[in-house]
């Protein structure tokens, strides 16, 4: 027979256990969500780095005349002559041949993809990459650029692209 209006010890323990399980489940779900968010942010940053590098390489190499690597060779840098452009318009001579402004070099140093144009002597950062690989192969018609960035220990996070440019 019950005299008071309170809860029994068993009821309080069962309720506490249920609240504890619900709280623990919530914390675990929050932790998994937070971890997934960090992975997604990292994946997006790697993709952004790689995409930016490819975009800047393509833009810089448009209309260029490549001297290194030579046909049939593979290298880790590009030496090229870049065309003269005024107000976004490629400049040509009276015969329609491209007028070149100067030479430039694109290369990987550490985790930075760099470009150097001797006319001003400055080295310009094209992209900062995570654990990068940069390789260039030339045949008689195309220059194939292979760019890879991302942590080597996590292959599912690696951004990798190849693109071809007409020579």
C-alpha cells in the first residue's frame, strides 16, 4: 500500500537510465555529425585548391608556346613563352602569328604551385596544395598536365585531374 505521492526508487532509477541513454545517443549523433562536417570541409578545401590550380594553369597557358618539356619528355615544370594580350585580346602580327611577350616558368616547390615571369622577376603563387604531385608530359600535339593534391594517407580525399593543352 502506498502512502506518499512520490516515486519509488525503482521508478527514479529507470527514468534516470532512460534519460542517460537518450543523452548519450544524442551526444554520439552530434559527434558523428560534427566529424562528417569536418571531413566535408576538408574535402571541399582540397577540391577548391585543385580546381583553382587547374583554372589558373589553363588561363596562364592559353596561347602559350611550350619549350620544356620537349616532345616525348616528362617533367615537373613548364617553361613557355606567353602571348601578348591587351585588354583581353590576343595580339598578332600582320601575318596572323601570335606575338609573344616573354618567357615564364611554372613549377612545384614544396606545397606551392608557382609561376615566375623573368620580366618582373616576381614569383607568383598559383595555388597552395596539400601533399601535391605535378607532372607534365609532351607529345607532338598536346601538353598533358597531371595535378594531384590531398593527403596520401586518405586516398578518398585526393583531388586528381589531367588536362590537355594544344601545343
